[in-house]
């Protein structure tokens, strides 16, 4: 074998090792992703109102992520951007349920700093495939490189690390989606498949606990875990086997729960100090 051939082989090996080393050194700052990969459960409270104080209270309350609801709320991307920025150092990671899997929605959600993208009403393979493409930079996708606050939130290496940190959640909400559960779970780039408990009942006319309803959940369960992905559902399903990603109550529901707990709390005889930090 000639010396020139050996040099070419050595150069090829150097490139291979360099690429492998770069992949191994990718910085992962999405703590939801690391927790899921470690086999832990994660829970996210649902944000529906444009109040940075409420957002920050939830983001620092112990949730792993916040489910920012833009499908069933009047929240705008500007309002959500302000809330995320206001609590940029909070431990809860911002996830956005976008109105639809369009290039515009995905670009705005990622540019304002969301590290989780939740896609509603996934009932075709094309829809979730498009969502992955629009959320990822080339070569994995077709997300364009624009402005936004993402670098201020996640660092100057954002372009190089975003694809490895963004988590894609596919929501199956109808019998049509259930029928394609295996194909949806097989889409490259999907991280979590979620069984949407309420809408599975709404679209099918079935109630939780009935054999027919539970058969749909089992189909999603088996397809998701069989593909090596994480399985999501409502917080009430935390005791179901195989589930690890959960949507918690909304901000308004939590406020009601807090009022009820406050009214039922035992009197201490000491009034709280106005303006003091909450414990």
C-alpha cells in the first residue's frame, strides 16, 4: 500500500474522530431531555395567561417544564417571549403547544426560546414530519436562521446545539391518529408521543375506563415504547406504566387550588409580612 494511500486513510480517520468528538461534546441544556433519557418522569404546568409574575411563580415552583398553551388561548408570541425572558433563569424549561405545525408557528416558537414544541392533532405522518423539519436547522431540517432571543437564553453556541436540545412532542388526539400510531412514532426527530386523554374521548365519543377507550391508549402506548420514544399523558396518569411526560393543571386551575388550600389551612396566629418573599 502506497504512502499516499496511507495518508488519505489517516486523514479520513481524523475527520471521523473529529466528527464523533464534536457529537459527544454537544452541550445539552434542555433538562427535560436529560431527565427523560435518565428514565425520570417530568411534569409541566399549563400557562394560559400573559402575566410574567404568574409565569415566573410557576417556573420556580418545582415543575420540570411549562406547557405554554397557544392552541387554546389568545396568547401571542410577543407575550410569550416576554414571559420566557422575564424568567430566563428559572429551572422550568419553556415548551410551547403551537396552534399548528406550520413553518411560521414553528419558527416563532423556537426563535423566542422554546426548547419543547408540542404539536396538536397529529393524525397524518406528513404533519409531524413537517413539524420536525421546520423546528430543526439544516441538515436535519429547514428552519431558517433568523433573529430572536434564543441566543440570549441558551448561549452563543445555540445554532450548533439547538437540534440536539429541542424536544418534539406529537399529540395523538383522534382515532385517525391512533390508527397511525406506529407510523407517527417512527418519524425521525420525534421524542415524545402523547395520548391526549380529553380529545381521545371527544373525537371517539368514548369515556376513559371503557375497554374501547383504553384500547386506543394501549395502541399509543405500545407504538411509542416500541419505537424507543417517551410516552406522555395528563398528570392524573402518573401511575400508569410506561408514561413519563405529563401535562399538569392550568394557571387558573392552580389558583383555585391555592385558594382552597389557603382557606383550609390552620390558623397560625401570625399574619404574613406584606412584601416578604414567599417561602
